[in-house]
């Protein structure tokens, strides 16, 4: 089992020891990639009894105490910053004045990857911008207002895509088709279209029965 840092998994000394016992019983190895615990072999056990070595227990207790102290200091610092009107956490990669434009583009059908390339940021930064509620988009003052639709991805059969491309579409419908990704399906293909549900419904409403065998459609 891989974890980035020990305190992402556990919170106290006894919790660590319990987790190590569970992993040992399941014959699972634990790899910690960062932090003080990454330099310790937490799998070292007595060859006869199978118990954790005393040195391992001592290091676990020492480092856990240090981690608890660090968390307390961090919490004290965050409370002091909040009292001064400062907000903790990392600065967002997307500036506040661009967040509305990113969210609007996403809701109109633009993909996370395309927006990340356009704004030269990671996909995670785009996800944060389109999902985290900004102060002006919170529920205060918007009681009774429906939440904005989120884009969903649907696979459209190629014959339907070809039919719709020849039709006169609204700008949002045309944009959804233009940004679709082709996926091969046997002898044909499917068009992977990302758009808000209302656009999908509009496209579906434009479809017509296709001629098939005599007497069927």
C-alpha cells in the first residue's frame, strides 16, 4: 500500500500500531513516500514472536508526538490568520476574475483538458475552478434558484452524428458536436459528446427515425 505521508492515513500512536498489525496480518507492505516515516522500515519484526521491534515502536511514538505538535501549531496559526481576515491554503491557479469565464466555458461543453491547455494550468486547477462555489455563487440570496447544470459525456452513434451535422443547429449544439471525440466501434464509430443535459436533450429532439427493413424504422 502506497501513501504520500503517514498522517494521511493515521492520527495517533495506537492507530499507527493497529494499522501496522492489520497490514502484517494481510501480508501487505507499506510504502510511505514523504515525511519522517519514509526513512523507517515499519515492517521490522522480531523473528520469533512476530512483534514490532522496540526501536520501531519508539520511533513511531516519537514521530507521532512530533506530528501532533505540528498539527496543533498549524491549527493555532490558521486561527490567528483567520482572526486577521486572512484565508489559509494555497492560492488558486485560476484568478478570481477568470473563474466565471472558466465555469461558463465548462458548462457550455468545453472539456477539462481543453480548458487546462487554454489557461496553461493543471486539470486539477480547472476542476477546482468549476466545482468550488465562489462567494457570489453561494446559496445566500439565491433561494429557489436551480443549480447550474453540469456537463456530462455521452457516446452518440455515428449515424446520428452524421445526421445532426447536416442539420441546422443552435450554436451550443454545434459547438458540442464540433468538440466531440471520435471513438471507433467495429465498422462504424461513436462520437463522444460532452455538454450540459439541456443540450443533449435538444440534440435528441432533432433526431428522426432512420429507415430500416421494410415496415420497420
